């Protein structure tokens, strides 16, 4: 998946801080904590990326992350918790019916499902730093580009994306 941004600062020999506009695939998610604040700046992010080509401060660059990594991240963040919720729903209802627990079996299922889903989110959150340090989800600068090569909706050069 391609993304475009502007190098703000070189942070190391092969790393740089890049200002990017949030991709439309991420719009409205809020997972990065950027739900509040100035609406004009809300979708502008600063990320540290690998800089194997040696891009310099101020240059406009193309960033890439593999499609398989994006798909795997989506599965981890959306499908796995959903499966946990469904497993908890069925397991909780089954436990309530088979063991004669007091109350509504559907509520037991809902409670266990929500608990299991929250537990999965917690485990994923605790592994966040491990994912960030690993090589699997690395974003890297692949080329230096001109302003006219960047789609307007992905330009981070100005708050309005122009």
C-alpha cells in the first residue's frame, strides 16, 4: 500500500520522522487516538519510518507497507476479537444452560463474549510495542516524489491536503 508524506526530521542513520495524511482506509477508526483535537489536523500523523534511500528533511516521499501486512493487521484488529465475541456468546450460553446458572443464558453468553473480546484487545495492546519493534509491520520510504505525483487526498504538505 502506497502512502505519501514529507520528511520532517532525520532520527537516525536509516530512519526519519515523516508527516503523512491518514489513509482513507483508516478514516474514522480512532485506534491511533486521534479522535479529538483540531479537525483540520486530526488526520495528519507523524510516523517514524525506515529510510533506506537516504531521503532528506523537507523532501516529499512515497512510503510503502506490504498488502499482506495490512491484511494481517486488519485480521488481528477486527476478525480475531469478533471471533472471540462469538465464541464467548456460544460458550457462555452453553455453560449457563448445561450447569444451571442463575439468570438468562443469553446474558451469560453476552457477558462472556464481551469479556473474551476485551481480553483479546488487551493482549493485542500489550503486544503493540513488540509489533512496532519487529520487522513485519515496517513502513519504509521507497522514493522521493514531486508534489504533482501525490493524490490531493493523501498530501500531508498542508492541513487541507492541497
